[in-house]
C-alpha cells in the first residue's frame, strides 16, 4: 500500500536566492526545502552598487502526474496540483569588504502562497487547499569575489537559514510550510564572456532538522541550479533549471525509511530584459524531465528586481 506522505504533492513555495547584478516516502509531504530552479539568471552575482534592493516574484506550479521512485507514473491517482505564490526578497549590499570579498550582502525572504491538491489514495479521494505564509529565509552573510584578469568570473559563498514560521498544522493534509529548520550552505560560480555568453552554476546543500510535530526528518538534500544565456543589448535569452537529489533516506520516529529519496531535473527557456535604470524583469517556464518520488511539475516564474 502506498504511504500517504509519499503520494502527496511535491512543491515548495518559491523563495528567491542569490541576487546577482543589476532563489516509499520522499521529503515529508513531498516538499523540497528549497525552490530549485527559481534563481533563473540570478546566479553568482550581486548588484555592483551598495544599497537596498527589492525582488518580487510571481510563480505558478501545476502538475497532473505523480511518479514513483523509478520515475514511472503512479496510475489511477487522478492527480491534480496547483500552486500560486508571491515572494518578496529584501537584499542589502553593504559598503564593506569583509574577508577581502568584493561584495558583502544580506537578505530576508518571505512568501505567501495558495496551494490546491487532489488525488485518489488507497484510503479514498484526497482534496485540500491552503492559503498561507511560507517559511522565512534569512541570509545574513553573503560574499562575492570577482576573479580573473577581466573580473568576469564571479564566485559566491553564503549560508541561508530556513526558519519554520509559515502556516502549518500536522492535522492538515496540505501545508505551505515544512515546519522544520534547515541550514543551507551555498557556493556559486558565474562566467560572463566579452562576447555576450554567460554561464552559471549554484550548488546548495540542505541540512534538515526534524519536524517536531510529526517526528519526520527529511534526509540531507543537494540542489544544483544552472543557467546559460546570450546577451544582446538589453535582452538576455537562454535556459535555466535545476537538479535535485536526496543524499540520505528520510527518518520517521528515528528509523530510516527505505526507498524514500526524491530526485528531480528541470529545464526551460528563460528571457530577461534590463531597463535603462538597471532594474530587470525575467520570465521562465521550466518543465520537470526527471521526477522520482515526486510530482512531475511545470513551473512558471516572473520576477522583477530594482533598487530603492
């Protein structure tokens, strides 16, 4: 018999990470601890001028397919998932060069989401929806170094802290909060060619604490976001996406759960326009190509970033 935790939706309300120049059983409730893919072209770089920046994002996730641990569709679930979310990210670049970094920054991220999920389960038809706040993300120390003779290589090191402040109840079948702490060390590397080509990659580990209300602990996760683009004038076109995997099995009441790792890979076209005041708008559609122990999602992102 399928376990209900395994066959729930796999989504996480979008949170925006690493702002660059101008975010069996398979993770409790199927939720990743990080919205892999949402960083788009914003990998491995900070705004060049110290000051306060605001990034807002609208995101939509929908899925009609739920997969097992082999990536095959689970038949007969009549699965339907829809998530709409709005995220705000406050980002400050300080006039400081701690540890010799070219840039030093801090961030605070909050999200509000509406999620709706329905499916057939061995115990009957499941349907639920929820509106609420997602977990807050704090990144107090983010460092960037500009490397190379032309300073067109950018390396970022940071640590994000996921604080379980969102809407959650263990009696609900669907939650927009994971109700657990996570610590996420991040590294990122970005290359900007004089010919207009740009490449970026951002690996992230997520060390997850136990959900104290359910005694469920999601295993350590790894996320790798990536982007490749070509810049022509004010426009930038290319692709962005993610790879996600669990390094450890989940635990329930201190016992390892077999066949509990989640894996995903998504990719899609991404388009950016930069305004004369250096604010940017980015749109992307990403489709899951690999989805194991999770829903196979379509994700749409629209984000705007500006200095205030």
